C-alpha cells in the first residue's frame, strides 16, 4: 500500500519507523482506515509515536478502532481527572448489563481505552511525567472505586448489611474503605503496576437482613469481620479476574498486618493496636503513601489520623538508617542476579528504590516534628527537603531529574508488552528502540545518560546510608551461612529433636537474617546466632539444662527441663519476634538478660494459651520478670488493690481483661518455673478470681450509685474449694437480702456483673461464668433470697446438689450475708446422726429487725436418706460410665476409675458424714487422715496431688477444662515430658499405679466391691515419691 506523504514524514520522526508502518498498514485494513487517512501532520506524528512505542497498544486499536475518536489532538490536549472519569464510567454502566460480570466487563474496557489515551499523550510528548502518573492513578481510583461499590452491593445482596453498636447501644451500619499504598497511594502509578491495598472497616458487629432492634437482637450467623473479609475476597477476585479484555489490576495485599497470614480486612481499632504494638520500620515507610481510594471517606480520614503518630513519630532512632540500608543490601544480594545490579531500573544500584528510600527515611527522621515534610509523593517531597535544607538544593534537583528519567524508562519498558518489567533490554535492537523512545539518537547516548543519573543517585544514597551498610557475618560453631548449606543445618537440627528439620532451617534463617522484606544489621544477626546456640542447648541432645530465672535482683533459680517440642517452640518464637517488631531491640534485650529468652522458650513449650498471650502482648513476660513480681505469691486483697487503680478507666471490660491477662501470665510463669507448687498456684488463681469477682461488684455499684453490694457471691466447685485451675469455670450462686418482691432490679445488676466478667471481647474474657447450679438451674432466678435458697435445698434439691453445697463459700459481694449463707449451708450438709435426727436444724439462724428468725419455715432435708452414701457411690459410678470417653478410661484422669473424682468424692463424703465445713479437697483429706478415719490416707493424698499436677499440665496448655490425656502418641509423649518422665511408657505405668492406689482407698471408704487393676501395665520403675516435675 502506498504511504501518504504526511504519514511517511511522521514515520521518519518516530522511534521505530518499520514497526509504526507495519501497525499502520494492519489498521488500514479495517474500519480505522478512514480515520488514519484523514489525519493531518501533527495528528499523524502523534499516532505514529503510539504505533512505534508498543506491540500491545496498536493491537488494542485493532480490536476497537472506534477508540481513535478519543485520540484526536483535541481529545489529547488536556488530562482527565478522577471525577470526570468516574462520571463517564457511571454513564457507561447505566447501559451495561445489570449483573456484576457485565458491569465489570465494561469497567475493564473503559480502563484499557483510557490507558491507551494516556499512553498516546505520554509517547507523543504531550504530557510530562507528573501528569502521566497522576492520570494513571486517577484512572485506577475511578475503576477500583466503581468495582468496590458494585462488590459492596453484591455482598449486601448476598449476606445482608453489617451493623455495629455505638456507645449508646444504638445500631448503625458499619462502613469500610479501601486505602491505596505504594505507587497507588502516592499517585505515582505505572502502566503495569500492582496496586497495594488495605481494607479497613469501622468496627465489629453483626450482619442482619433488616436493621436490628433493641440492644440485644438475636445473634446471626455472620459477623462484621466475616462480612468484610468476604467483601475483600470478592473485590480482589473481580479486580484480578482475567477476561478477553484483560484484568483490571494485579492486587497485592501483602503489606497488610501479618502479611499473607493476616485477614484481608481489619477493623480500625485492630489496625491501631497492631501498629502501636508490632509495627515495623518498613510499615512506617509504607504508610507514608497511604490514602483513600474508595469507600467511606470519614473512616479513611480516621484511619490516617490514627496511624499518624506511627508513620510520622515525633522521634525515631537513627538506627532506621541501618535497617533500611540492610533491606536494600538484601534486595541486591538475594532478589537481583549479579548481572542485573546495573540494569534494573527500579531495584538496581542508583535505581528508583534508592531515591524512594532516601526520601522516606528523611521523612521518618524529621516528618514528625516538621509537618511540611509529610508528603506522599516523591517529587514534592524532594522539593520540601531542599526548601528546608535537609538536602542540598543541587542534590534534590539531581534526584528529581533522575527520578523523572528512570520513571520514563520504566514506562517505556512496560508499554512494550504491557508487562511489569524493570530490566533494560540486553538485545542491541531492543535497547536502540528504547533509546529512541527516550529521545536519544542511539543506545550509547542513552546508556551514558542512564549511568550518569544512577551514579548521582547512588552517590546521594551512599552519603546518607553509607556508614550503615554493613553485611552480617555468621559465627561458629554453626555453618557460616544458610544458603547452600541447608543439609548441614538439617542434620544438626535432626540431632536436636526437630521433627521437620527443613522447615526449622527456614525459620532459623529468618530468625537470624530477617524476612525477605526486612533486613537486619550485622550486630543483630550476630546476636541472633548466639540465641540460636542457646536455644539448641535446651533441645533434646543439647548441653545446657539450667536457667537462672531473672537478673541478679530477682534471684530466681529453676531447672529448665528438655523442651518437649522444639518445632513448636521455634514456630512460636518466630511469631513472637514478628509481633514484637523491633527485632534489633529485642535481640539486644535478650542478649543483656538471657533469662527472658529462656523463659519464653519454656513458656512456648509448656502452654499454648500463654504463648499466644505473650505473642499478642510481647511485653508481658518482660514486665513480669524485670518487675520482680515472680518472686512472691499475691493475695486476693493485693490483687484487688491493684485492680482499683484502674477504676477511672472508661472501658472497664478492657481494663479487667488486660489486668487479668497480666496476672495469668505471672501465675503461669511461677508455675512453669517451679516457683509455686500445685497447691500454691491453685490458691493464686483462686485469689485472682476472687479479686476480679469483687472488683466487678464494685464496678456495678459505682455505675448505679449503690451504697452496699446488691448480693453475695457464693462460690461452688473449684471456686468454693479454693482450687481454681487453668481454664476453670467459676460456679456461683447469687444471694440477695432484698425482699423477693424487689428482686427485679437485682436481676439486672447481676446480669450486668456476669457480662462484665464472662463476655468475650477482643481482649478475651476474665473467667467463664456458670450460674447453672442455682436453685432450679437455668429456669431459676439469677439472684434469689436467702429464704428461697434454704427452702429449695431443704425441700426440692437432689442429693448431688447438697453434695455441691458442701463446697460453697462466700467469695465476693455482701460478705456478711455470704457468711450467713455459709452457716445455712453448714446446717444442711451435716449428716451426723444426731443432726439428722434433729431435722437438720440451723441453730445460729440470724434474726430480722423484728426479732424473727430469718430463713425458711420448714425443717428437714428431702435429699437425705439412710443410704445416702451408697447413692453417692452410684452417682460416682454413673459419672465414670457416662462422662469417660468410650475406651479411654486409661486417659480420663478425672472421671475414669481411680481418677481425681474418686478422691474428691471421698473428701466430700467425709465432710458430709462428719459435718465438717471444709470445701477444699486436700484440707478435707488431711483432716480425715489426722482424725484417723481415712485408711491409707497418705497414699491417697500423695497420688491425688500427682494427678492434680498432671491435670494442671494438661489445662495449662490450652486453658480449657481438659482432663483427658491425648490419644495420639506424639502429644501423649509431649505431656509425659512436661510431667517429668523420660518415656511415655514410664508415664503410663506411673499413672496406672497412682490411680490403682486411689481406687483402692475409694472402695474401702464406700464399701464397694474391689475392681480389677487399672489399665496401663505394670507399676512404673519410677519411685512413688517422685511427683511430676514442678515446671510442668
């Protein structure tokens, strides 16, 4: 085909005349021919620049030749901004198919058409770089916000509307927003950029099809967290879906808290907590560019205000230079190949990333005190740094020129095939075309300019970061590196008890060198290797078994047994380091006080629950050790006094839970270190429970202006016995002195009290509360009068309820009334013959103001019968049969034959028979021994204490009411190690011997027919006097 003169002249001016002519001829074969032949000289020059600058863009024109109408000189004269783009997109969607797929197909076509327009302006020299990257960013905003709106509508249609309650209890719709980070956040997008995003929602709540009514509507299946994460999943799927029109954008969510392991969407408060506690330097830098892209603008503003102190701290250690320099070194050594160091426009030496790092570090160092530096865009930030003399003006100008040059090179590279590439071509022809696209005559001139710019960038970068650029060096006795020596490391770790040495090597490498996105200093890596050595000494096959717990001031000494599960400990250690955030500070702390490191290893091995608490709040363990609080036991009065220091906190639920968590950690550490024997840690957990119960009563009193406690709190079960264990429920009765006709308000106060303690929030709960042992169970009043309780127990209670009453004790609230209840309980749980014959009299029944005796008018006890002891025995056998998992009697250390309940029933039977008021099991057994009525008492007591210790080890792991040993061999072995046994077989044999001894005493007390020997094999060789290790 003959080429018109106008076009021939235009081809001579473009970067690749042959390519431009080929694309022109292909377009002339279709409907675009008329447009092309009517073009004037300037229009032909502009279009020839487009046709020569890419392989992909002309192909789009062949698919949509009508798009040439938007590429005329008039249409290209001015940039288009977000508002205009969104308006046009809405008009297009109005005539698009109504379904989500049809609408988003139109968005993809619109995005491709607009990218073609922007690229044409760029290639033809009609727009400077700043205008191009702003247009690309505005286009992304328009597309992403449109998809967000449609996905929101789709999610609401599928699931309903998420609602949250305001502080006044009113329900309002929850909202969410989409935040752009990186180049999108800085309005500096490329032609083929990923879009870095965060999803924030306003608060926790529930999803309802209709607006909820009342303060406590029925709980639906879907909560707000689930809704917004499903919305995020839907949004990402639609944005990244590949269709014939291509995808919209590649979405990168890895910058969110916890990276790929974290939820896609978080509440505002969750982000606040994360960054305040665990945020790292790279996250500060990332948030510098954060801005709203879609969704609720007020929520986005709240987010940016919330993270402002984190992203622009008032002061920050100059060590940030070392961290960032180390990260860049990691990129150069591990991400790039050696031959790419000088060819990678973005990550190479003197590349775009070095300009960005330089600017962002100066913003971190000075932006908190100098707000004018708080710029999300690189070029304006460079201007401000020069203006306020934080960079020499000449350096700032050189960096700005280099930034514009390198970003244009990046654009030309990505236009070619619409792919995310940053490498200069190694083929001469491709490099020549790139040089021509950049306005140079040949590749030599282009490379000279490229090398000049990158050299100037590197020089400025080195002036700022040079002193911090130190490469970490490994130290003996380990292999001198991880890469290439994995097999040596794996052999070493296999010899130290690791089940998955390959995974352990990867985790240790990250522990020493840091994750890929955050590098560490040489000093930090050196300290990490010393810690690795210390860790391995405490694994099976290690040499170090003793740990001095605390500094010289704390003077705590305990044995550190072999870790039972090195793999799990390493996993938890990795999570802890990530949660702590300041890796260098943490390793320095451990180096100066290795006890903290040792305690964490043992904690991670002995309690999953406490390990998770330490990871959520990394300062918990350090605070307990350095404060000296591990040295002594604390009473309920001392704990209550501490709790009262928080009485002015506006969020009492949060205050109670945070304090309770810290005390749980203190008690658990004392137990793990062997600083408290089993009875002592049970007493301390009971003291913590009593203090929390009393403090919660005081909170209710303050809220409602009550001069006196509205009820007495009576503890039953383990609470009544002063034997609260890890994960125990608190069994309570609530007794009021208010007349029955005035109990309605008391019910509300009691429900508020229960909620304050037992409601699970983002901070957990205080204790699980259980009031089902009250008269009439769940059908009965939550609070009732003393008279009503006495009447129920005398007339309608079953024998097991009287047995439970024998362990009752006043623990909080109106303690004077509680003592009266105890007196009543003593009268009803005294089965001595003379007391029974007298009708179970309550002789010290108090009198009312009018002189009448308080309490029920009836006498006697309907639950009692002469065969009461046999009935209790039958009840024990029924529990053994019904509550022991089938075929697992050997594992059921509480309900199984010879289990804890045998000893507890013995203690309760003696208390009933002798009329003793002794709710505590061990003290009751000691009393029975001292009275000479309990056969083989010492044997029973010692073995009961041993089983209690095993139960404590089980419960400390999960903080749940677990009393059944694991079925699977691996966890069973770990429990045996934690109980101080070298092998599972020795543990199993010892358990059988202990339980056989308990059952024999039980049968003697209850006159039962002796049973067969308990399962578990022959007696253990381990001596009976050797109880489970106090460390757990």
